[in-house]
């Protein structure tokens, strides 16, 4: 299979498609100048304006897109009469001066600067015309620029282009600014299919053997979804599928950091996620405490391995105060964005005041790398009955630096406790007693392995549960308004100090 590459960077903003003479319907030139780069992205801009805001993984919903900045573009495969083309783009999306909700809630540091424009990874297929099975993947038809007369589509829907990505991971090396690497051999000839699950990234499954996560919103610096599983694999932790391959790019800004773009891991064939298992138990009026207890043990094993593999710190008075202040600031922001939260804000703030009081007492608390977004959907039970933990990206709305910051392990515990509440609340009739028993069993399992019961310091656990519930309120109000009553039920409970 012929493969060619062309790569460029440019700092200039593209706000509209430039007027250019039509180009022949051929592949992008192997070597483009910055002017050609701007021309290409400019010609794609009208269709991206329409297509991008509707993607599940686009974080800037509710704010108008004002322009696109090409960061890097690599031609993974040129298009010809026999092959579809595949363009890899990193595009910075400008939303300056736009109205609507902020792209993320504040960080733990109240004085942190506002987030920069987001950079997204796009994999665009190019054909003369789409076959019927690829019609849902349509992005648009190019009317000008280097791709004039061609059809542009979401390349991950195309099995032929999905196979190309796997081949690149099978043969490590550089292609333009992209670098492909692997930790183990990968067989060839595995058919790829795009998962349609609701998520903040995109995932391809190859032959039920491997899963490739394509990270859509890209940040410079080590990405937890690669960094932590690699560290856990080196520590011998069997609770997390070890990365088999990955690809990255250098940060064009010159920071010296890499941009993690995709991670290939074993696909746990036949496994079921904890969310579906919990809902099935509720539907059958079954207890879930045995599963919850085993899941607590698995969480503790992951935490112990992370503490052994990566540096730990102790949070003193100042750090604990900053942690509480960041939670309080997030509460204020979300209360302004979601009026239903306002009446409960004083009671919720009491949880953060209690956390600050722990810092004033002068007792240090251990902090380490954690999962960061642990819930039932991030836990898979394999056919042999063991639990595995996946998706170490952390909460996508939070800045990468915050997601990589050491935190008390109880943050993950709080996330899972909230997930039991979610499951119980989504069932009719509501089963708060079921959730209470699951929460207790999970903490018991965690304590049996770690030697520390998360309930032993209720102020810390309540603060993290409250912070998580506030995050959930903003998420549901923005993305799934019908689900807003679920976190609001926890808000009412937590505002009463329970």
C-alpha cells in the first residue's frame, strides 16, 4: 500500500474560505507550503463549521466557531482511482468572543488562566463519491481548494482506512510529524469497526482483539490514558489492559512536549461494563453487593499499584485549602449556569468549608495519581468474573495539568459511589436502599485490600462527592437535560450534610 506524507504548521487564523481557482480532483500535494496549508483548511472550513459542533466529542457546544487554525496536517494515504485518501489534521478551533456556557468548569487553582482554544484531531477520508454504507459519515463536498470536486467524510467509518491506521501501528516509525510506536507485536488483517457508544473520544475495535482509542481533544504533555496504563503494566498490575501501541506528535509550539493521539490496547472480548450489569441487577430485583465489593477490591489494587509506580505527595494546610477553594469556586460557577442548583449552594458550600477545616487542623493527607473519572462504565467484568479498569483520561472538561495532579485516592471512590446512585436513580421505582448497600459493600472491599476505609474521614469523602455531583449537574444541564434530576437528587441529600 502506497503511503506518502505532507506536514506543515502555521499560526494564522482561517476565518473563511479564500477564493481560489478550482484544482484538479487529485490528492493533496506531497509537499505543501504554509500558503497551501491555509488554502486547504480554508476550503474545508465551511463544512467543518456545519459538521464539527454536532460531534459527540466536540467540547465547545453552545459557542459559535469563529475560525480554524491548521496546526499539523499529514497525508496518511493519498487518494487515487483505487484508494480512498486519508488526511490526519490537528486543527485549533477558535471560539473567541462567542456566547454561551464556558468550555469547562474552573480548575482547582482559583487563579488559573482561562482555557485556550481547543485543538482537535480529525481523520478525514477523501473519495470521489461515497458508497451507500458510508453515507452517514459525510462531512461535506469540497467546492474549492486542493480537494475541489471531492467528497470528504469521517475516515474512521471506513474499514479500509481503519485498517490503514492499524498497519501504521504495526510498523513503528515516523510519518511527517506523527510517530507510531508499539510495545508488542500486532497481527495483520484484523477488520476494524467504529464503536457507536457515547463517549468523548472515538474507538475502533479490530477483530475483537484490540481497541484503538482516538483522542479527539488534544493537549500537549503526557496523556493519562497512555501514561498510567504504561506505568501500571510496568508495575505488573493485571487490572488494566496494557498498551500495545500508540501514536503521538510533537507539540508545534516548541514546548518539547508530545501530543498523545491514539492508544491501542487489548480488547476484553465478552466483557460487560459495570453500568449495564448494575442496571440488569436492578431490572431483575437482584442485589449487586457481591459485585460492588469485588469492584472495591479492584479499585484498591489499582491505587496501590499507582502509588508504587509514580511519585506520591502529602497535601498540607495550604494545598488542602486550595483544594477546598477550587471546589467552592466551581460550585459558584455552576450555580450561576444552572439556576436549579442555586438554592442548595449554601448547604453544599459547607462540605468544602469542612474540608478546609481539615487543613487548618494541620494533618497532612497522602495524594497520588488516580483514575480521575471512575464510575461503573469504566469498569469491565470479564467472562472469568474479574474486574478491569479502563479509560484513564480523567474528566475531559478539566485541563490536562489538573488531571495529572496527585490527589487523594478518595476522589475515585467518590466517583464510584456517585455511579451507584446514578444506577439506582435511573431505575423505576427509585432504589436508594439498593445504592446504599452497594456503596457500603464497595467501601468494604476497598478497605479489605488497602487497609483504609474511605468512610473513616467523612469530611473528605463528602467534599469529593459534592464536587462530583456539582460537576454532574453542569454536564447533564449541558448535554442531557432529561438526566438532570439524577444529580439533583444527590445535591439535595448532600446539601443537608448527608
